[in-house]
C-alpha cells in the first residue's frame, strides 16, 4: 500500500482547484442575509475547501481523480487541456453531488477525516446542496455552447453517465437487504455507481483531444476497467484499510452490514457452519466487535482477500491493455502506468 499520489495528480491539481472554486464563485448569487449557512458555504465545506464556518482550510484531501483523468486523456490524445477544463470540473461537481447524497443513504458520518455534510447540517440541507451542485455541473457544461466544441456529444455522454451512476446507487441500496448477491451482479452495480463517471472522464477527455473513434473507444474501455479497479480497491480498504489513512474505522463495511465485494464473496463461497454463522451475524440489527472479528476470520479462511486482490489485478491489466491499444506516446503511457499501479495498491 502506498501514500504518495502519482505525479499525474500534481500536474493538473492547481488548474482543477482554481477552476472548481471559480465555478462556484460565479454561480453563487446574492443570498438573504439571514440564510445561514449559505448553501455555497455548505458546498465549500463539502468540497473540502473550508471549515463549517466558511473559513478556508489548508488543503483538500480529495484526489480529484475524475477531472484529472479527463485532462490527462485530452492531453494524451493531442488535445488542449484548456478545451477540456469545463468538462473536467463538471465531472467533479457531479461526482461530489453523488457523495453528498451517498453519505446520507449510507449513514456515513465521516468523509476525508471530517464530519459529513448531512451530519453537520442535517439531511434536508445536504440533499438540497447536492441538488445545487448537480445543477452547477449542468450550468458549467452549458458554457461549452459559447465555444468551438462538440457540446451536444459531451453533454449527452455525461448525462448518460450520471444516469448510470444513479442507477448503480439504487442497485446498491436494493442489495442492502439481500444475502444472495452474485459477484456478477455486484460487478455490474459498481460498473455503474463508481465506474460510469470514471469511464466518462477518460472517454470525454479522449473525445476532446482526438477525432479518432478507435482511440476514444480504447480510452472508454480503459476507463471502464479503471472504475471497477477503483471500487474493488475501495472495498478492500473498507474492510482491511488503516483508519489513519482512510479516515474511516477499520472493518466499517462489515459493521454497517454493507454488501461490499468481500462480503459478497464470503456469502457466496462459505459453506456449512461458516455459512450459517455469516447469515446469523448479518441478520442482526447491529454488529458488535466480536461479530466483525468473526467475519474477518471466515474471510481469511476462505481466501476472500486474495480473491479480491486477484480480481483487482485483472482489471488493472484490462485498463492497461485497452490504453496501450490506442498507441499513445510513451511519455503518457508511463504516467498512466503509474496511475494504475497507485489505484491497485493505494491505502486511501
């Protein structure tokens, strides 16, 4: 597991952050003086830029993966990142809209080592703030209409990706009450919930940088695999991650009885007494520390962690092979390889 972010994140971070903040500042019209907190204060906190009082904090802990991928794909395919920046930040606004709602649905109280928006301001304001951010993503994309760009294709692709993401979230919620989810079903769900916007990031960046449909498709397929890789590694961290790195308690996904990939694998591959123990534990309304230890022990016995690591390796290979098929300049290939390796072994 690694702490250090690949160089690709540093390459675009300042440009992305400046444009994200500028985008919110331009959209934040006058609000009534008694409207405290202002919805944009909440959004600044949610984006990691301020504390709950609106005072700037030193640094956001967000990776900015989606806009980074978009700008990288545009540049790697011969495009100008200035032509891709509106698309990139719209992707990040859309992603953060989903996080604000996702935290409510999952009852997560901590994100990036801080209380979540709904936990600070309540569910109604968090839902509304998320909706505002989703609308800002659309307004940002509408800015493409005044520039030489394929705005219709970009908007259609991103809207379709957003729809897939929400469909995936619905599936995830639907799976919470089930104990017989197949791995194939789970992978389809994460390819939507997590994978859709990551796929769009690569696809749209390549579309902006190149008119070659084969190249765009290679980036799309690479992004699709990256999305699954990202979530599979996230699922590993949700069970075996270091709280000091992830900002979430160890074994949190088990404690919450969340049907993440480790749990899906354990339920599908345990038998006899172990299967009965898992079913009994996951029938409880609340799990204790001993229950978590028992689940971890069963996962260890049936090789769940190794299975998931192998699956992550498979998706990293697919992401790389799809990228290689686009015949991109070697300087961009090495950066992408570094990124894929990070997503495979990251610890946060």
